[in-house]
């Protein structure tokens, strides 16, 4: 039930992406482009994350978070006033904070504390949307995505992390929260400081992540490692652009930061972790299959085309082509993952 609104938000989000880049779209409404960012982050990613956390908490009230976030995404697609969807997303973000608070009370895990901060970033970003356009609140959405995924990565790779890994993660999360507050007062300086913190976090993760070793393995470990390391590269690029260029709310630097984080980092991490995390949500196995490499490679090729010759060289048609390839890659991975889950385990091979 909760996957349906997330899926609809994703489809509406990619439709909005096509509208924004000026190519054919199934539903070319004028409002679609304005909703793209919040549909993908609040309606799609946040709903999936909230659903996974609600399953982990195992309490009926925890499902209010994905319910509200999913409803917010759906409300944005209806003729209802925009404030209805905005309010639901804010409420969903606050509900997600309470879910993490309940999880933190169980064992006072540093990773969960960072995820709680990430949910707070989502709530602040959604709340700012009541007064500001999305580009002005994008740093908070970046904070939500980065901290949530990095915390998830530390949790999954805990055995390979140093004993002080949790405290290091909390330190980065706390400082990033402060620098994001600074973006509201001093946008350029705050963005530069945020870029510095994110760059430090990425370099620490790469240094300690087991992906550096499992990239030489085969099957799912190699695929996951490639997706993880590729995601880290795009996140580091975004951090450097923020560090050097400061805050941007439009233009080449804005496009580069947003899509390096939301596509290159976030979607790569979704691909890397899908066979491990989604089975708990789907209630059925999601076996790895070699065909998963196809959308992964297409995603990175499309993003490289979009950001390098597209953004940096100013080749508009190439930029559009890269954006379309990204949409195709995302949809292809959804189809491949769904097909793999339906087909079940691969005979004669562990998933």
C-alpha cells in the first residue's frame, strides 16, 4: 500500500524532469516542473526511507510517517491547493523524526541519532517550502539525503568501520546541521562550509568502506561496491562545487550539485542497497541479477553526459540527452528490480 504513492511520486517526478529539460513528457503540465524536487525527495525517497524505518520499529503508529509523506506526494498531483501537499510533507517529516526518536530510545545508537538529524533536515526543508522556492531550501534536502544514506551505510558496514565510526558520523552530522543553518543567513559561506563537511564525510567513508575490497569480488558484492564507490565520487564532486562556488539557486552549478547528489549519489546508493534492504519492505527476496548492471551503467553515463559536456560545456542538446538517459536508467532499474523480485531466487545461486 505504501509503495504505491512512492511509485506514483517517482513517475510524476521523472515526468516533471522531462518537462524541466524541455523534451516530450507524458503529462506536460506547467506545474509539473515546479514540483520535481519535492516529488522525488519527499514523495519518493523519503516515503521509502520512512517505510523501511517503520518496518524496523514494528509499531503501527510508525507507519504514519510513510502514510503522511506518501499522501503529501499524491496531494501535489491533485488540484488541491499546494499548501495541502506541503503541510502533509511537513507532518510526514515530523512523524519520521518521532520514529527515529523511538528507535534511538531502544539502544542509543549513534547511527540512529544521525538519521534523526537527517529527518529533522527534511522537516525543516519541507517547512521552508511553505515560504520559499525549492532552490532556496535545497541544501536541507541535500542534508537529509546525505546523512540518511551515509548513516545507513555505516550501519550496514559496521563490522568494517573503526570503533569510533559512530562518533565520527555524529560529529559530521552535527557540524553539517550548523552549516546548513548558516546557509539561511549567509548563503555562500554556509554552502562552502557545508561542502567542506560533506567532502570530509565522503573521504572518511571511502577510506573505511569495505567496498574498496569487495569491488574485486563477483556477483552482488561487486555490483554493490561499484554502485557505492560511484555514488561517493558524485557526492564528492557536488561537495567540491559547493566548496569552490558557494551557493547557487539556478544555472550550471545548481544543476550539477543537485543531480550529482540526488542521482549520482542517492540513486546509486539505492541500487547498491536494494537487494539487501528492500526485501524487508517487500516481504519477498530481491535477488541480484547481472542485468542490474545495465541501468547502473546507463545512469552514470547519462549523468556524465549531462554534467560535463551538457552543463560545463553548455551543449544544450547533449544536456537534454543525458537527462533523458537518467530517466530511462531509473525506470529501467525499477522494472529490473520488480522483475527480479517476481521471478524469485536464481536457481543454483545464492541471492
